[in-house]
């Protein structure tokens, strides 16, 4: 068993595990220790020398990412001497760097820019024409671009392809100050997790083809969410922005650390799935393919529920939150409606891998199961043959099976534009996955919450608020 010992960091006594890496305790103490090459998912490499600290009793400063904790250790990250050491190392890092922050996509979230501004290196001691130049826009594969001049050779990206994906696409080529990161001859960066190198890169050397030059990061707002691309429920940041005269738009998903779910990474498919949230939206309500107000659609659905509740099949889906599913379960129980969560269309065995991706491409099947909502085929088919009214809620099962709905009254509650919009009797648009609050239970039975800050009432309202309105109107009718 590891021993807990006391160490002193900048005069404060801190408990730490003997033998563990000192830099982790600097992070825990919210000390902004400069670092490029260390990353908790990749461990120590010790190549950038930026994380120097003073340790009492050591003749020279030590790199904190490769210093094991020892009982009684006294560590200083501040002071004239150690700050000068770090400043000199930073100046070396900057010797051949173009410092082209105004045109760099990483500006605003670049470690080198932060350190450079803190260090006050506004004037280089080296003329620009004397710097080494390297390639500026190298296409590394389907999702990632490289600017070799901006690279600080921290090797996080190549270690990611060696140690995490084991695809070994990246390496360092040439020597000394002509060293550059590149793909090996004949290889492209094309694993299903390739875009994680963009987040790992501490500078603007690796950028996402999808995001680059689309938006300045300081204009974006962020909230914490989970990805709905499969049942893993990877934790993400959603970066979005409302522009004048336009809807709030999502510009990117970024991975959010959660060691119980996804660690530090997400897959590229999940990362790029934000586009479905922006596109393919329904914004209008329809009755018999004519645009109507939300109020009119809500009232018509309430009338149907009032007169025919026992003739209704409610088809819900594992894209709904636990709270929404519980609401429909209660409704079905109290009003004699039939309820099914049949949704085999979200299963895709080709998507699964041994990292994060699962074959169930929906976020809350475990939640649906825990609530006891049946997904059985036989039960669903029986109910479908018996009931005259089908209320479909965020479930695209009938997308290519519309013939099964012939002679049925179809009510569609959906955030996404589907072909059913053209044939359903009533269509009611609802807020999408990331526009509402709710909890979801992933494949490992971890329940996670989303609290959204975007497009709160778009296009018509959240499913819960709309359904409550429908229910209370239908009771008034009674
Ligand atoms: S490209 Fe980025 S992550 Fe890769 S070595 Fe250079 S600075 Fe590090
Ligand atoms: S593994 Fe699944 S949940 Fe995670 S990012 Fe990919 S699609 Fe999304
Ligand atoms: S972060 Fe410690 S040497 Fe790079």
C-alpha cells in the first residue's frame, strides 16, 4: 500500500502519496505550473523542461513531472531564481516559433501564448528572417492539419498514437532544431480517435479541419454535457454561440475528463455529431402537412388524448432522458395508453471497438431498461396492430417503414426533421438533446446529468413542458 506523506509546496503543507508524480500535486493546489509534454493520460516524457521547480536540498532545479514525491520534501514554484530558469527555457522554446497568434486558430486557448504573454516576450532577440522555417499547412489525414513551425515538439501527439490508439502514425523526423512532427511515409492520421491530438496539442500546431477558422474561441459559450453518439455517454464540453439574427449554433464538442466514463478522450464520430444538432431541425408544427402554431398542435394532440387515450401506442426512445421516460411511463399507466421503447435501429455492431465506442448508438437504453419500459419486438408488433393512434417521440424506427403506419393516426414529437414529417397527421417540434436538462444512464450504469444553457425554448419548448401542457389541456377537456 502507498504511504501518505506530508510535503510543503510554496509554504503550504500538503498530503501526497509517496512516489507519485510531484506535478499532479501542483495541479491539485491550483498552481499554474507551465508544462507542455506532461499529460495525465500520457504520463511523463520530460522533454520540454518547462515544469521546473526548486526543491530544498537539490543543487539544481528539477522538472516536477519526473520528480517522485518524498516525505518532507519542500518545493517552491515561485521566486526570482526559479522563475528566471523557466523564463530562459521558454525563450528557447520561442526561438524558432513564428508567434503568429493573430492568424493562429489556437489563439485564446494556447499554452505557449499564455506563457509568452506572462513572460513579456514581446520583442524577440532573434530577427524573424533568422528563424528556421518549416511547413505551414500539412494535411495529416481526414480531420487534422499540422503547422510544423508552431510545434514545440512535446510529443504528446505521437505518444497518443503509440500508447493510446496503437496506430503509430506520427513521429519526429530530422534532427536538432530542424526536427519536425510528421506522419510516417505512406501513413495518414486516420484512426477513429484522431482528433484527440488537437486537444492534446498545447499550441496551434495541430488543428481540427472541421473547426479551424470557423470561430474565435473567446466568442464561444460553453456548457458541460454528454455525447449521444452511443451508449458510452462520453463527457463533453459544448461550445456554442448565438449570432445576431441566427439561431444559437454549436461549433464544436470537446472531450471532458471523467475517469469513470471516457477518461480524457472521445471518438471522432461523437465529436462531429454536433452537426446533427445544428442541421436537420424541425422548427414548425404541422397538422395534415399545413404549418400551424404550436398552440394549435398542442390542443389537437390534447383532444386526441382526451377521447382516445386507451387507443394510443406511445413509442418512446433511448434518446429521451430518464425524467422524460418516467413522465411517459406515468402517463401510460394513469391513462391506459400502451408504451413501448422498441428501437432496434440504433444497434450497429460495426461501430463498436475496444476503446470507447459501443454498438448501441443511443445514450439512454440502460435508463429505459431500469424504468421497465419494454423494447420487445413481439409486444411492440402486437400493440401496433391493436392501436389506432401512434404517438412517436424522438424515435426514427418508422423512417423507412412508413407502410406499417398506414391507416393509423400518427402524432410525431421530434426535434429532427425526418421523412415522417411529411406523412404524420400532427407534428410538434421539441427541443433537442442538448437544448434541455436531463439525466441519462450509460452502458456501464453510470447516470449523468446535462444542464443546458443553449436555445432553451427552441423551437417550441422542451418535451416535458409541452407534454405537461398537453396533459393538463386534455384533463380540462375531461
Ligand atoms: S504537434 Fe503539438 S502535440 Fe505534437 S509534438 Fe508538436 S506541439 Fe506537441
Ligand atoms: S464513444 Fe460514443 S459517446 Fe463517446 S464520443 Fe464516441 S459516439 Fe460519443
Ligand atoms: S512538462 Fe515536465 S518536462 Fe515537460
